[in-house]
C-alpha cells in the first residue's frame, strides 16, 4: 500500500497497487473510452471520488468534447435510479 495524491483533485488516497484486487479502483467499472480519457489526461492513479465522478458523468456532461460524438455504452440493463 502507498499513499498517493490524485492528479485530478489533489486529494490523498491509499493505493493498493501491490494487491490490485483490494484497491478501491478494482470496484469501479469504466469502459474503454473512459479509461483512455484518464490515461491521456492524468499521470498515475485517480482517487475513488474522481473515478466515480468520471464513471457517473463522463457522457452526461461531455467531459471532453473529443469524446462527445462517440456512441454511449448500452445502459438499458441498468436500473433507473431516479424513479
């Protein structure tokens, strides 16, 4: 385990890169476009809050115009949480 600083928000977090399945990032599912965006724009690991924010808002706020025209992943199997 090691303490890291998130390059996106500047917050501190614990990275379990020595046991990746125990790391916070292993529980956050990102698609290839989201992972590419992170790799192209940040060096190193992002904190849990930033990963979740990207997961939840990447397509809705068009976080990067370069990806705005890409098709959205199929979300039809997700339950609508705003019911």
